[in-house]
C-alpha cells in the first residue's frame, strides 16, 4: 500500500510561481511512474505531467514550457514546479502513482492518489 501526501498549494497572482510536493510513504524511485493531475469544479480530471520509472517525462500541451516535473529519489518526493501561472490553472492538484506502467495521461491507469492540494491563481 502506497500513501501520497501533496503540499505547496496556495493563492498566487497571475504570472507567479508555486512548487508542489508529493511525499510517498514508500520508496517510489525505480518502482513507480508518477503523475500530476488537476481538477477544477465541475470539470473532469485533467492530466498535467508525468515521469516514468525510466525518467522519461511527459507534459500536457497546456502546461508544457511553464511546468516542470521532477523527482528526488533520496527524499522519496516528486515535485511540480509551476511558473507563469494563469487563472485557468486554478484547480485541485493531485499526485498519483502507477506501478504497472499504464497510460501516463489516463487517470484511471494510476492506482494510488493523494488527497489533493488547492491552487488558486488570481488576475
């Protein structure tokens, strides 16, 4: 059983930055692909970024060039650095883990999920 805890969300003005963290209860390095998803009120859960066990990284078109996903294996933590934030980035952001290397952009491919952290971007 893997438990994930997100942190780092908050309120920021448009153009600002935040860094989200996802701490795992067990070692995730070389064992899990990790993904970030977000969900705005009344919307479907949306893929943001993913990093596979191999280190290969994927981004949604809407976040490419602004967001950076990374992992610190020594600290057993995955990060999402978010720059140039815009109001449309406002959502609850979730960290997820996939032990079976399913589709990186399909939320149902991920087995374990954190509780989410709120990101609000004001104009």
